[in-house]
């Protein structure tokens, strides 16, 4: 989505978001249509959130982290328990950051749903698989998995 694309570039300081958006459109990173589709007040509310403040204070932040990892097939599909097969998991982590000796993985959602259980049920497996892969790749424990829902400005621990 345009929001996800824009979130790759937002600074976690007081730089005005319209200025950031306009610069990205001028450079061709965002199309004019994408720039117009971005809900800047919604993203500014995120930037003022406790989660964003934790990200800003982190010594290490990665965005749009692409990975490929081999995982036991039973982790993806519990009906395969006992099989020795593996699957290749390819994904993109919206953002992760280091804090308190571990990693916090953040997944942005633009769904128009405000029920926290909806997100936990729908995305828990995805975030667990991403956390497992990330731990293997960077050799640090993932201590927190968080979904940030823009439409209702909720930070949901998974």
C-alpha cells in the first residue's frame, strides 16, 4: 500500500510529513497518486505514539527487511507434524528495532478493523514465523511482536 511504502522513509523526528511526502513524489519514489492516498494525520499520530518513540530511541532500526529462510513444514502447517520436510519462507518485515537486549518486530496493518482478536488470530502465525526467521538470521532474540493498526491507532502485542 502507499502507507507501507511511505513508512519506509518517514523520519522519527519532527520533520513535517508533507515535506517528506513531497520530496518522495519529486524523486519519483512515490507516484502522485500514492502521495495523495497517504493519510498524513494518521501517520503523524503514529509518529507521536509510544511505539514510535521507542523506535526513535533505538540504536538499531531496520525497515523493509527482506528475507528467505528455511523452516520446518510443521511450523507452517500443524497437520505435517512428524514430517521432516522444510519449506522456504520468503517475507518482508516492515520494521524491527533493538531495545533492552532484544528485538521488537513491527508489522503495519491498514485493515479497517478495530478488533484486536481479529489481528491476533489472522497474523499470529505470520509474525511468529517471521520472528523465528529473524532470530536465525541476526542471532538476537525477538522479545516482542507488535502489530500497529493505522485505522484505529492501536499497538497490539502478539
